[in-house]
C-alpha cells in the first residue's frame, strides 16, 4: 500500500448481503470502492457480534483492493495473528480496548499489517502523542461502535481538525467510521479526513443483480468530499 491523501471510499460489508459476500465485494470494487471495510464485533467490547478470521479468509480472494479490518473486540492481542493470517492489509484496534495499546500496535506491525488505532466518540486525542509514529491510520468513530445505520455525531468534526494538525506531515491516514453520507462526507474531508467508511449509504438501493446504485452512491460521496477539499486548496 502506497500512501496518499486522496479521498478513499471504504464500503463496510456490514451493510452487504451476507449470503453473497463475494459477489457484493466484487460489485463494490467494480463500482469504484477503494478499500473494503470489515467490521469485527465481539458482543463484549461492543453490543453486537459479527465476523471472525474464517470469514475474513473466505472473502480475501474476492478483494483486489485493500482489506481494512476494524477490530471492535477486547482483548485484541490474542487475535492479531489470526486476522493477519486471514489476509488483512490493515488491522485497527481501539485505544479503549486494552491497557497496553503500544504493545498491540507493535504486534500488528510485527504480523505484517498496517496498524490502525480507533477512537470512540467520547475519547480525546491527548493520549496519541506517543503513538503517532507507530500508526498508519487513525479511525475516528462518528457513531458509537456496535451497529450500522446510526446518526453522525457532529462533535467529532473538531476532533478530526485537531487530529489533522497533530499528525502534521506524518504518513497517517484519518479514517471516519459512522454516519457518512454525501452530506457529512464534506464536513470530515474539510476537517482533514481522507478515508470514509460508509455502509448503508453505499449499499442502499442496489444489489448483486443491480449494482449500479452502489457506483452512484460511491461517486456521490466522493464528489461531495473532494469538492470540500478543493475549496480548502
């Protein structure tokens, strides 16, 4: 993975047709998705239960772009090798998920993956000073993690703006997860985000049999975000 700050759209397969993951992934990539986002939930750290390493391994052959795996689980360290072995390109752990996040980030990189760090809406950025040089991505949750389809939390816009200033010229992506639509995407892009996770906003109106709406939705989100960054230039 090469680094750049262009806008990237990462559809979350949490909103895909679970019976047709392979075809759904092929469809969103053909329609312009930059990354494929996999939301892993354990029913403990967050109040929902989703996917494990076997699912990631099963869908990996269908992903031609980037497999972006978001671990909403606690503990994390015991599962890093399994998800890395399943083909994750990026593994993102939550700052709140364990007492030794420095060790967790080391383990993710040691397993051969890019290291991501996620922050819940109620978590500040003050603890990142000694972690920024260990991460490749910071995921700012703009909903409370656990379920798709929630409303965007506007207080996170200022968090992203301050985070972007803190990152400076480091090659660190800012990813936004939660409530991304053509209306909220430009707010986050203008604040400094470059990776936008969208679930229902991408998959609405389409299907494997009719994937054209996926492409339209992706293009609309991207165009709105890019227009905001062009205004800032």
